[in-house]
C-alpha cells in the first residue's frame, strides 16, 4: 500500500504500537484500579488516541512529538481524563518518544527533554491528587494498592529514566561502532598506501639503479668503446620498457578489485627470479641464483619473495656493484628462507646505508606481514648479508 511505503517498515511498526497503546490506555480509563474518571465514558477513545498519537510519528519529528506526548499526558492528568492509580499509563507514549530522542539527539538535548518531562509529570500528578482526586467517586471495590501520589510519581519517574537511559546506551554503542568503523577504514587506507609505496619503490628503485649504472658506463666509454656504449644503451632501453610494463602491472593489480585470479596473473613470482638475476648481471654483478622449491608457494608469498630478492639485488647494484653476489631461496611448503650475500665493492664505493634505508624497511615490513624475521648487516669477511624467513600456511597467510 502507498501509505505503508511512505512510512517504511519502522513507521508501520510505530503506527501499530500507537494503536496498541491507545487500546491499553482506553482500557485503563474504563477499568481503573482506583476511582473512575469524571469524564463521560465515550471520551476514553479520543483521549487514548490523542495521547498515543505521537508514537506513530516519533521518527519523523522526534523532538516535536516528545513535546506533544508530554503535553497531552500532562493535560489529560490535570484535566481529570486520566484515572487514579494508572496515571503512569498516560505517560507511556512519552517514554517511547523519549527513548527515540535519546538515541538520535545529543546528550544535552535528551537530558533537557528528560528533565522537562519529569517536571511536567510530577507537577501534573501533584495537581491531580490535590484538586481532581478529592472530587472523584470512590471505587466500589477498593484496590489492593490504594492510589497515592508518591507511587504514581515513582512509577512515572522510573519509566522515563529507564527509557532515556536505554536510548542513551544505544546511542553510545552506535557512536562507538561508527568510530571503530572509521578507524578501521582509515587503517585500511594507510595500509594500502604503504603497500602501493612499497611496490612502486621496489619496481622503480631496482630499474632506476640498473639504468643509472648503465648510463654511467655509456657516458665513460662513449668515445673509446662505442660498441660497449651501444650495449649499455640497449640494456637501458630494455630495462625502461620492462619497468613500464611492471608499473602497468602494479597499477592493474590495484585496479583488480580483489579478483584473486586476476591478481595472480598480474604479480611477479618465482619464475621471474632468473630474469631478475639477469638484469643484475647486465649491471656488472656476478649473480649465483639457487632456488630450492619443494612445493610451489602461494602467489602472495611468491611475490613477497620476489620483491625481497629484487630489493636486495638493487642494493647490491647501487652500493657494491660490480661484485659477486649469491642468492639462495629455499621453500619447503611451510617457510620461505631467503639469503642474499655479496662480497662488497671491488673499487672504492661509499658505505652502504644503515638499517633505516627505505629498501631495508620495505623488506622488513614484508617479512613482518607473515610474522617472520629479517636481518641485514655487514659480514665479518666483507660484504653484506640480507636474510629473511617468511612462515606461511598453504593459503598464503601467516600461520
């Protein structure tokens, strides 16, 4: 039905609750625990409908409906339409609207609403028992709990405070959940930024180091050995093309929207290690590559192994080459062990950067992702050593 679609499910539920409340309030007026109201019997229906009406529209205008509910309950009590011993029933709609106000408005506003409703209800009960109650005809059968204003005020106060407290707790939980969701979203964005930075650093750093070495060679031998210069330019050309391809591959991976098959097709892996060693050899580094692979690792582990070896070779090219370097990769199905050793520079070169370098930080972060270990430092016999261990489950996650 059209009106139901406009209100929505919650609006329909509120309308149903308002109808039930109207029936309940009408029943308390017709069959009170204390003296009957001095109003005519037919007035029970309109009074019950008016007092319950705010519940039906509380989600559209919660503050206005709270004022309306409190006002109608107060007027019904002061005017004698409510009955002794069940005045609290006229304030049940106010409790339900106050709950919604406490869940949707600020604490200051909801506390002010609670205080106003309590004040109005207490004042109305005192006026009722002072001016209306003495003129009522006593009930034919006395109630087991005689009407008394302290009891009425106590029941109404408990109802109002309970409704407000439950609403305040619900609002607090919603706010806490929203803050947690925002924090998790921000953390995910930060992790993604670090991942992108790490991938691009590994791709560009390795290639630019190789290009820089070959450009230096070409510059020095341009006049004396043009053939060697052309060979260096050929390496630069090939490296530039492969770097562009790798950058496109990283960007395509970021656009893959979590498709595992597409991501697996895009990232480098164990099969690309020989090509990585060939690039280092073209830069003058003698690379001995040893890969012992008992079981193929998951794609996520394979790309981490590849990136660690790539960055380690980049550091060798940049800070030690030309030199001799050995790369050993062991995979036993439960752990990936990586070791990269170099003999140090054969000619005078500036000292290698310490553990705070971006490349070493990136390798350490990759190992930490799997709960593994990473170490890097100078060797007593000369040169540098990089070692990492990445434990993993068959699905590629940390055990």
